[in-house]
C-alpha cells in the first residue's frame, strides 16, 4: 500500500501568520501552496516553495476564489471564463516561483469553496481541468474521491489524485460535513489517526451518521490550519508506517493518465 500525505500551506499574508508550516512540512510529501487569492502573498509563496524544496516535499498550486477576507471559503458566483482565467493566473504565478527555486509544480488542488463547487458543478470542474491542461498537461489534478472534479480531469486527459481527509467528518453521500456544524472538524489525534488508517488500510470512512462508506484514496489531507496539525501529521505518518504503508509523493502514487505516461 502506498499513500501521499498533503497539506494546505503558505496561507500567511503580509504580517498575518496562519498555520505551522515549518513544523508540519517534515511530516508530509506534498504541499498545496496558496497563490495569493484566498491567502498567501509573493513573499510567502517564495518562502514556502523554498522550504518545501529543502524538505524534499513536492510542490503544488492551491488556487482559490479572490476572497482574502473570507479565506476563499465563501461561494462566489463567477462565470466559467473567470474561473478558468483565475486558475491559470494563480497556477502560473506559483509555477514561476517553483522554477526560480529550481523545481517544478507537481499538482493542482483547488481551495475551499472553489474545490467544493467543482465537486458539485460540472461546468466549474471542466473549467478547472481546462486551465490545468492548458498550462501543463503533466500536472496532477487533486480532487475529492468520487467527485465530478476528478471525472472532468480524467475526461481532459489529466492524471488525477483521489483525495480523502483525515481531519474532517464525512456525510452519508461522501461529501465533507460543513465546518460550521458540530463535529465537522476532527480535533483529537485519536480520531484523526483512526480515520487515516481506516481509509488507507480498510478503504472505508465512518461518516458522521455512523455509516461505513467505501472510499479509495491516493492522498490524505491534513489541513495546515487544523489545531495541532504538526502533531497530528507526525502521528498519522507514524501509524501508517507501522501498518506497513509506504508514504510516497503524489506523483509516485497516482497512475498515468489514459494514453499518457507518468512524468
């Protein structure tokens, strides 16, 4: 068994800090770096890419809605053309920082409300997939396991990574329970590590309602702004290794796209 561990990082902005990127980075294999729209700024982007490269962590873009005040978690009514252009703009910006650091982007994972809406609305999923393919068809598209976003990526000829979350509760339909609802965020290390093992070893997740839901994942997310995230990431990694799971970067876990080859 192999799995990638990813986290949303680089979400500080100016003099405002968020998360514990330096403490979290050694325990993950893929970093989703904010691109300045929902969080992050050019200096933070450059520093995060540099630190990821130093730690041997793959770098990916984490584009979101232009919503700094709402941290990209508020739904916005944008045209398909706007969404496609905003994704291109953000991914291309981070790609520049990656090249400056002597590396390249490995993947793209939409953020927040953009991610959620892409799992629900086919047009948004297709716009994101087109933007990624136009920039670099070798980039991996990360999306919620079983979602429309992944199908749109496959249809576009992209490699896709099925993502599951170890610090979020699931609902019976496979969606994530809202952060605003009780139990939406898993806050104890025991809950998080148990969910990680169930997903990877057993291929199931126990929903908020107590049902066992089948799930297949290539990458597990531990949010950088989850309380005590570095400790949780360390424990998740240790428990997975003890269970015989190999922790690998995303590009070593995800199979080639149909008709393509892994980079």
